[in-house]
């Protein structure tokens, strides 16, 4: 049966094909008009739109979810209502979902199950910190972007945030008595109409973990009412009864995760997964004795094959064995360097002991930092004086300012391709949030251009008023810094250009302070640092609010705050976007040059000291200084998988 919506347009999205159907919705592959990109367009059933409370909450919560920056949450591009339909547009993830994986493979090895669900747990806890409860955590909502092979490099995205609930305000049912969720993984309080919080998702994640390890749902029943009854009253099932080789301690972890009462569960999803990791013996680093099992290490230290859990008597043996093999393959980490810092690129092992040696950081390269270990895990040489690496659909893009080249880099192999564009000397790059990027063209022919990362097609340039520099996306606009040429007097007026993404037209040119150096978007405003005038400009439409302070040269958004580099004070400032007041100042280092933030960390590069700083935004404390060596770290960004990428040049 042909779907009548295929080929039609809805809210600026042209529908191409059906991706999947559920009881309450249909998901289509669609193409957004502008920026041109593929999206997953989810249309909810009309009866949900008839519920005014659900409709208002859906739009409100979709907007809140869209503001959460987390590598394991599917980015939301838009949501709203057209006629009798509610819709939500999300990034189209190429891959599969956990439901399909379980249907094909039956069960997962503990390492893989914990690795996948740990990513989902981090995403859920980030949502809980913002007051959102997902309440429909299930394998079908855990999308998996494939890695090099199953279990290696797989990236999990948590989907369906349009059906979240605001904690402490809404129950598990809608105003018309509809239950919105999936019975097999729903917590007891969802059937009882009680208030939900993050521990509701802990219960569901525990059910998903049970299904991954046993191959079936915890309460398999023929009738829906029987499933509801089981969640409410039946004893929590034993995973070992289905899979005897699993450790007995796992049943205790699952029992706590799936406790009938909220108060008896783990406080967070990450806490649940860490408890499961401990009893399953999945490796977390640190030294240990070699167990009775044996494996062959390929010549040159290649990958070690999986060891089936059924071949081992105890989970501790598995952990010791894998840890020992990893130490044989990789060697040990070098000792601590300067006081308060780690040796070049080393970071610290999770257990506080020895770990793999980090690669040596070389000038004129881009480096990757694992945020879980604070280690340099990859060094890729590129051109001359690379700028900020930009992650677009799994590829890295970087401009080399000295030779005016644009590179596309494979982050896995390090393979590089020089990409020719009409602009001979590109100035800055940003991702468009999908499969392309925006390029600003500097001073010779001031303009911005859009590059499709897949086809390498470049859109016609959109001219701007003066030298086109750093950019930001937000609020339906592309924000472009227009500065005068460097050799001019700094008293000349300088601007930010607003380009409407729907029409590709310049709609406003807003004057800002002297020498604008960086721009970002958040809290409904564009934020611009002006180094010479010691100001931060907050732009709302064409209205500018000026925030004064010491010399500021970079800005980022994260953890409900605006973060700026206070270049004149060698510090980082935290600004409250409600009243524009500085709420914290954190000492940094000499010539800080780049900053990026999310809800978990603020990362700052310090050019003169060769350091990378990690700040905990929850406490405003500097928690890690990573010494990279005799190099100058510069532009810094977050990859799609949450890793940190930094452009590194000569001192």
C-alpha cells in the first residue's frame, strides 16, 4: 500500500519514504528545504494532537530537548503542528537500532551490551539534569551508527525526545487517559498515574539491559493487561535462569534497577550501568593477574578477539585477563610530569594506575582527546597551521591557514583529501548540523558558501559587508562576523551579519564592538566577543546588549551558562544569561585561544603553555590540565561521539 504522503511537503520537509511505523506515529525519510539535508520526520497520530495538554507539552518539551547538547542524543531540528498532525524533525541516523540487533542476534555479549547502554545512560542523565524524563526507553529508541565491526566503535543515539515528560509535573498518562510508552519496558508508576522522575528511566534501562543479556523482555505475557500486572506485582525475574553463565551478582543489580518503588532504584542511569559493569567484569583498566584463558596477540599489537563469557568461571577472571592482554599490547603510561598536570598527552587511567601510552603530539596536526580518560588517543598531521576541526557526518574538516587549503580527514584512518572550493583562501568553518558545512571566505571576496560534505557541491556565495570570519548557527539564522582588514584602525565600525537560512538572504547587519573575534548562539541570542573594546555583545534580532569586562576573545555555551575567555586576565568567565552578570572566574593560563562547552565539561586550549584545560561546569572548578608538549593548541571542537578535537600548531 502506497503512503499518500510520499512526495508531498510538510512544514518545509519533502517526504521521500517510510522509515518505520508504530502505534502512535510514522517516521519518514524527508529532505529539508534549507539547509538542504536529510532528516527523520516523525508524525504523531491525530488523536494525540487533539489532547491540548499533550500538544502544548510536546512542543515545549521538544524545544527543551533540542537545546540539550549531548553526543548521544539525536539532534532535533524542529517540532510543531500542521493541521491535525504533530511533527518532529530529527537528524537522520544511518544504521540500525538495538531492537533490530536483538532480533537478529538474540543476545549480546556483556561487553557490547554495557558499552552500548553506557552511552544511552549518559544521554538520559543529561536529560534528567534538565528536568526531562524520557519515559519510553526501549531498544527501538536506541539508534546505532555502526563502527568498524559489531561492538567496536558503535555509536548510540537516544531518540524520541518529543515524547518526554517534564519531571515533577506530569504523570505517565495523558489528560485523556492515554498511556504513552511501551509496555514491555515501562515502570510501574507509569501505569499508576504517579509523578515520574529520572528513576523511571532507570527502570526502563534495567529492562533493556535484561533483554540484551537474556534475549527476551522481563515480563513476556500474551495480553497487555498481564504485562501491566507483572510490572506492578510480579517478582523481578532472574537473568541467570535464562543464561546460567551470567554472574549471580547481576540479578541483584537488575533487581535494584527494576525495583517496584522509585526510592529503591539506582539514583542515575550511569550508576546502574557502572554497577552492571562491575559484576559482569567488563574491563575498566588497571593491572591484574592473567587468568587461565589464553588468546593470541596479532603481530604488531592488533585487535584482540572477544572471549565468550561462557568459557569463564567468574567475571573477575574475565576482567583480569582482558586487562593483562591490553597491557601487553599497549605498554604502560608514562609517569606524571609537572605538578598538577599529566605528562604530554597522557591524561590519567580510570583506575589511577598504569594504562596505554599516549601518542606523541606533533605540531601542525589535529588531536583527539577521549573525554572519559582525558587522554590523547589520536594525532593526525595536517597541512600548515590547522584551524578548528569540524565534525560533519563522521568526517573531520579543517582549514590550514598558512597554505589556504581545506582538508577532509578520515578520523579512523587519518587519510586526508584536499577539497577544492571556489574560494581560494577559506577563513572559517562550521557544521550545518547535518551533512554539510558553512565556509566563510575572508577579505578578498567576503561571502559565505555552503558545502555538501557528501557530493562536495558548493552553493552560490552569499556576499556580506566586510571580511567574513567566524560563524554560528541558531534561531533560523547564520550569524557571520564581518570585521575590517587587520591593518585598519580599530576605530572602524564592525558588524555581525544575519542570514535567513530559509531564504539564503541577508536580513540584518548589526554593529558590534571593536575587533569581534568569536560568535556562538544560545538562549535565543547570538553572543560575540569583541577583543579591542573589552565587551561581549548579546544580539537579539537587531537589538544589542553590551556586557563589559576584560579583553574577551572566545565564547561557548554549556550547562545553562555563557563561557568566555578573559584574555586580559588569563581566566575563564561564567556569565548568567538571565541577568548577563559574571557568576564565576576561573584561572586558566597564558594566551588561551579556544573554548568549547557542553553540560559535562568546558574545554579550553592554552596556546603558550601547551595545555588543554577541563573545567567541571557543575562546580566551576578546574579538574584536569592535560599537558600536550611543546606545541600550541588552538581551535577546539566536540565531535559527534563526544570526543574533543583540537588543532595544534608550532609554538
